[in-house]
C-alpha cells in the first residue's frame, strides 16, 4: 500500500480541522510502504533508527524542525535534518491533530492505558487535546504523580499547588498548555491538570494565586515527551492490528539526553 493510502485510512472518519498541521511533510506519498515507524518527535536519532530498520514511512506527532513542519533555511540543524530525511527516501507525515481527534483521544488513550488511571468517564472535551475525566474514586495527586513516574519513566515529575490533595477528576492537557488551560482551575470541580510543559514565571505562579483564592488545586508536569509518547505507541498498535509492520521509536525526554554524537 502507498504511504498516502495508509494516511488516508488512518484519518477516515476523523473530523478534519481547517488549517490542520497534519499531512505529508517530506518524501513521496506514492512510496510503497512495507514498514512504518511512529514517534513523538523525529530527531536525528529516530531518523537513524528508522533508516537502519528499513522504514518506508514515519508518522511523527510533533514537528521535525525548530521552525515547525518546514526547515528554516537559516537554521543549519533544520537544513541538515531535511537533507538526511530526503536522502533516506522515507515519507514523513505529521499526525498531531488527528491523534487528538481520534475517539477517544489517541494520546490520552495511550497515557491512561500506560498509567493505569481508573477513569469512570470523559465528562467534557474542552478543546483539542484537552479533556476532563471523572475518576472511579478520589485519589491523592501525590499518588498519581508517583504512578506516572513509575509507569512512564518520568525522571522529572513536578507538582505545583497542593501536593497532598485528593481529587475525583483530572484534566488531561498532555503536551504543552497556556493560560487558557491553567485558568480552567478557577472553575469549581476543575482541581487537577496533568500536562507536559507550561510557562513557569507567569502561568505556574498563577496556579499558586488560584490556590489562594479558589482552594486546593494542583498541576502535574511530566515533560512534553513523557506526557504524550505512549499515544504514538497506541498508533503503532492500531497499524499492526490492521496488518502493517509497524513499531514505535522513542525519542526520549529532552531533559534526559546527553546530546553527544
């Protein structure tokens, strides 16, 4: 099957956002595909691993370049990565919005399955990649943080707010968020957010201010990769269930790398 046909199969039935960042980024959509790799971030190491294993197609959640989906001509690392992708002949597709528009959200599904969070129901889809879930029973956020640390290999989990509080719900805003998501904590019943990264000096300080005025609230930060990567494992599972030779390549948390060649 061709790369473009595999991509079309994956997004069939998923509502398509106007101006989506998803689609082919580099390579030939007409390429016949035998092996598919999924990843959170297409790094140099991920590209090398994919090339070494005969990969024909890569589905990456986040953009490959510092400039986003396209390399900036004045950024040498971007240009070099683009050169190596072109040299590999691999068809590279972005799979971000469609992953979050899966039902259920594919990134959340992978996270929940990996961490073993006991979810009773999804009570609200707030925005792309942001959903509120009701838990089976109240849980201490310290315990959730420890569960995430162990199950996801989170080296740097950080809690902001009231670490010892119990909650019966959680907002998953995996990846990176801004003030609009943090401000959800002002609403009654929105007590706990799990995310990957957020501005510290403005938005995390704002969490402390919210706690002063609205009671016990907390935000758990795991690192952008750590919060989302298991969702791309779930995508590889779906591809295998459909008969494709597919596997996930882990780029690793940016904080954990010794970036020597």
